[in-house]
C-alpha cells in the first residue's frame, strides 16, 4: 500500500465528508516525518482529538501502520503534537455514535485518547481496522512473553 499519508487522508475525507478536519496537509506532513523507513501505512483517517463536540480546531491525522498508531497535529504558529500508540500499550477501543457524529475512544495503558467529530458512517471502518490490527499484534506480544 502507498505510504502517502496525505493522499489517504484526503481519500478518507472524500468518503466521509462530514468528518470535521482542517489543515490535513500540514498534519499529514507531521505524521510522514515520524514514519520509520520500515513502516507501511495500512489505514488513515481524520478526527478531532478532544471530547468536546463544539471544539473543532484540534484536527488530527491518524495513521495505522504495520508497527503502531500515529496521531499527528501541526500547530498553527509553530511546533506540533505527535502521539504514538504501540500494540503493547493498547487496551481497548470504544465507539459512541451520536445524532450527527461519532467518537472513538482508544484506551491505552497510560490514557484514554478521544477522537471525535467523525462522520458516523466511518465508525465501523475505523473500529474494524484498528481493532483487528491491534488484536493480531497483541497475540505476538503474548506469545513472545510466554516464551520468555
């Protein structure tokens, strides 16, 4: 699969145009910068990283790779925010669907990451991609720990 995060984020927005996301190109550049040479992009989506349906300025590009889940946000003036969630830190995923938008909560060992203002039609696709990948990877960690 192509590693161009921006193109995949735009394709997601075309499929789900009511998902609220701004400055996708800038956010995608941050994620692309942190992509390791041996990583392959499996799935890309956009969302707001917050729990407030009125706050629409914290757009993130979310990238599932063959190694981890990346969350990238380029600040307007300078700097950026970047989060990496590896399968060993992943606990669970929760989906809430509202009237217009939905939310995905990624539960990790350290925190719960809320991703909101996602078009409700996209929720199943996001959940399926993240959960199926993380569960397969967690099996590897469990097998590895059992062999130690």
